[in-house]
C-alpha cells in the first residue's frame, strides 16, 4: 500500500520543513484537492500532483535526488495574468509572489517562458509553472495558499465558460 503525503512528509522532512509541509497539505485537503502520486515520468521520486475538479493546481516534490539542496519544492500550475492583476492584494503577499516567480530554465514545462504581468509588475520568461517555492518558509505559506485559491478560481471560471458553450 502506498503511503499518503502526510506519512511521507513525516518520514522525509524534519522540524520546520515538516511543520510547514503538514500545514500546507492540511490546507490543500480542506480545499478538496486530490493528491495523485505520479506514476509516469517522476515515478521514482516522491512527486505529487494536486488536482481540483480533475485539473492540476500544484505539484509537490520531496527530497528530489536531482535537487539535493531542496528538501521539498512546491510549484503552481499555470496561472493566467488576469488572475494575478489584483492590485489590492496586500504588499507582503505581492513581495512573496514577486520573489517566487518561476523563471524558465528550459525544463520542458514550456517553450522558453512567457511575459506575464503579476500584481502590476512585468516578468519575462515566466515558466508554465508560474510560481516555485524551494524549501518554503512559514512566511511563504500565506502566498502558497493564495496561489491555490487563485488557481481554483481559474479552474471554476473556465469550467463555467466551457459549460456555457
């Protein structure tokens, strides 16, 4: 039987990493995200895809041997600029978001990145995984939760548009 995310976090992460990861996973579960262990390309790693209504929201990797300096990493799925234009977002959230924009490194998730306006600031070569958190800290957690909520909103609105057609 495969271990769930919480069991893997307890086994693989310590101290603050474990506490922050468990808190984030709790938030994901409270928002009805489905946890899918990758059985394809990343099957030999601790790599999960989180989905909402069958659509990807974010990814989590734990102790990726190809990135030994990262104990755990969280990536968002593509979030359209129109969902990141809210200027009323508090300054501390904006600052974290701007620091965590995932610049394209030609990993194959996109074709070299795209320009994207994020909270009024233009970024170039943004990866299809809009945000990336390596070894997230407690101060990153509010933005990680915000990005999940925004992605869920994007999924729900896109689904409504498709249903209307």
